[in-house]
C-alpha cells in the first residue's frame, strides 16, 4: 500500500473491490434509448430519497449544476450565490457560457447565505436591471469548510424565494455529509428546493457520476440539455451500479470521515504555527491557516508532498484538507506528523 496520505479532495478515492465487482456485474442497456435498467434503478432510488418526482444521471456535478441553471433561467437573468460557491468559482464560467446569465456573488464568512443577505441583493423589477431569477445554496459548503444549511435554514430561504418568485437550486454535491452529520432524512433538506444536484464521486467513493432531481417537467427539460451538452451516455449502468453500491455501503460510513476530520483539525490546532478552528468544520472539509512568519501555502504544500502528505493550497496562507474513504486512522497520524515536520 502506498504511504501517501491524500487530503486534497474526497474526489481522489479509488473504487473498492466490492464496487468494482458490482460494476462488472451490472445489467446494462443503451441509456440514450432509455434502456439501461441499472440507471433507471439509480435514478428512481435517488429521486425517492430526495423526495423528488424524477432524477437524471449525469457525468459530473458541474454538468448537473449547469443544466439546472439552464432550465431555471433565461439569458441575461441574474443568479444569486455565495462568492466562493462552486457554480460561480469552479465551473469555468459555465453559467455565463452556457446559460448567458450573470452571477451576483455574495461573500460570507462560512459559505452560508442568509435570507436577509439574499433579499438585499434582489434587483428591483425595473427595466434597468437584470431579472433576478435563481438562488443557489451549496450544501455542504465546500469553501465554507464543510458547513451545513440546516433544513430550517433552507425553509427560510424558500419562504424568501417564493415571496420574490425566484427558483431555489441546491448544489448538494456533499448533501450526503449534511444528512449523516445532522442525522436528518435527506428529504428534510430538499423538500424546499425546486432542484438539487448530488454527487456520487465525492464522499461516496464512485469514480464518476452525479444526479439532478426535481419535478418531472423539470427533469424532462434537463434531459434535453444533458443531450445538448454531450452528457447522454450509453451502457452507463456500469457507473450507475457503482452508485447503487455506494448508497448501500458508503453512505452511513461518512460519519467516520467526519470523526477523522475532527481528529485531524483537533491535532492541527495543537501545532504552533497553524491556525485551525475545528468547530467551524462539522463534516469532512477543513481549512488550515499558516501563521505569519511560516512559509507561504504553496511552498508548504511542496514540503508536505515531500513528506508523503498531499493537501491543496487555497490562498497565500491557507490549505484545504479533506477526509474520505481512503483515509484511515493511521493516515490521520501520518498527516499530523507530516504537518509537524513540515513546520520544523
Ligand atoms: N469540487 C471539487 C473541485 O472542483 C473544487 C473539489 O475537490 O472539492 N459542487 C461542489 C460543492 C463541489 O465541491 C464540486 C467539486 C462540484 C460541485 C463539481 O463536481 P464535479 O467535479 O463532479 O464536476
């Protein structure tokens, strides 16, 4: 086994032997003809879990979000979202390129928008202004440090968006983590949003795959845009089988990732030269600040790499660390040791 501890993302996991077996044995058909029974099973199961009429299997979380924006908006509309939200910061400008919309990014300390903040950013209905049309909430928030929108918070957001006739989309790439961390049913989080995307390729450990869920009419339109973006796939039950396997075997275990992240951030907080606030990281994502006088984040990441620990620099002084299926208890000890030695 390699001794590298990879904390860069929960996307780096390798499919387990059990998952590979499920993939190899998957019953498949041509999904562009709607003939793949494994894809149908996954779509129906996830739609039911999220309390939505229908779901659509797509290659990536980015495509799921871009399709959602395309269905909810018209060109020149405005979309309100968090300033470091994935749809704004990490989708290659896709909402502008594909939907012709402009973003209204709102900064927050923890990745979570408040209804008051959103309300203040809604444009007046007046010919001068872009039509505010859509609000996106990211649950959990990646750059917020794995923070969670509670179902009650989302309900308040829904009351606001309803009052202003806006659509509400949830980027739920890591909604599974929120569900496990708060021990609340998935549909508690999604009952108040018009659409939600979820990823199988993050904490659940699949090699590929996301789903977009909403009303049947929403998913019919989404299906057309998936085709337009080249996301129609053929015998893709091989990948859907990985998703079904992950829901059975890798969902409940996310609490281990959360416990390990807490051990990691707790340990890092004890190391002089690092600043970490474990209480701000309730799931599997943490951020670490390097104290003034320490090396900058880029060279620190290089030192860590030489010691067999991988992390991403997210600013001149900050790093992101994640736990996942391929990080065990011993990895946490090795990572802590790596951070200590890299600072020495
Ligand atoms: N996030 C990746 C990077 O793109 C930043 C990561 O390593 O965290 N929504 C959220 C909240 C995400 O964090 C990501 C991936 C996506 C959507 C996009 O998923 P994919 O990579 O499947 O397009």
